[in-house]
């Protein structure tokens, strides 16, 4: 019955160089994952953090010497991905094939709320990034903490989401390591040059504007958000409540 579907907010990057040039840039882009000056993880994180990393790496990644040269940000991402997979969880956006099929069947209008950053000459940026030291140790530590202490809670949340158990979802706090990881990139010189932080603020404003316009225009609107950005203290539902809207949970 929805007249409109609002897509999730986000920042997307478009490297406008063509397919063949993009393929040629791939080795240098992969090289930018590594620490500047050939340093290893052991050299850039604290001894306590590295001891935790060694234990988690042995458990979820195994013998991979190459990752020891990666920046903490990228090493943390790889560790998290492997831990999720090994724990029987899944990061796939399983809801979208269902929504896409419904859009094709019922033909509501579709509103995008992403902000696109287009890079026309990525070579200088990749070169600059490869030499830039990121403040990503908080990202590294927070990701390991989530893996060490939160995997069981994540499994409970996943089951609560799958069965529509609203009470369980509300009672389980959302541990979010992503903000520290996002900040590591957005606050770096290359992030500021690309306007990443400003783009994040723009996309939040864009989604709120789309939601309010839809509430004023449509009888029914369908929007999808991840639970963290939807239900947090500064989430979109809290922002809508602050504007005077009534928010009802599905079981209300």
C-alpha cells in the first residue's frame, strides 16, 4: 500500500575514471591498506592491543603474515568479517531482495537519500593516503572488544530481529565500533579533502527531509534503516520524536 519507498541514508564514492583505468588503479589502492613506511601492526599499536590481536587472529583468521602489514583499520575490518562468518552470523542485506521484488510489483516512487562523492583523479589521493597515518587505534581496539565480548549478544539480537521480538531488541544495547572507524577516515586529511564528514551530516539531513515530506504527503511510506541508526539515543526515531511525531513500535 505504500506510495513511496525511502532508501537508507549513506555516503557513496564514485571513482569516475572508467573500468580499465579503475582496474589499473587496483594495485595502488590495495597498497594503501598497508601502514606507511612498511611498519607492522606490532609497531603501530600498543603491546596490550597486539597481544589481543594475536589471540583473536589465531582464532578467526589463522596464519596470514600479509595482514600484519595492514593498517589497524583494515586489519580490524578483516578480523570482524572472519569472526562474524565463523560465528554463524551474516552481514548480508537479506531484506533488500524482498523489498526490491515488492517495488517491481507495486511500483511506488523510490527516494534516494545517499550523498555521492565523485573522485575524478584518484591517483594523487591514493598516493597521499598511502603516506598518511590514521588515528585508527580506537577503531582497532573497539572492534576487538566487540568480538571478545559481544558475539553472543549479537546472535541473540539477530534472532530477535528475525522473529520480530521488539522487547528483546530494545533491551539489548547496540555496541557500535563503526563510529571510531569512520572518524579515523573522515578526520584524516584525505577525509576532510573529500568532504566526508560534511557528507555524513548532509545524508542525515537528506533522510529527515525525505521522511517529513513523505509524512506530509503520503498515506503510507516504507523506509528501511539499520537498527543502530534507527533506535539509538541520537537515532532517526529520536529525531522524529523531538519534532513532535508519534512513534509506535510494531507490537504497539
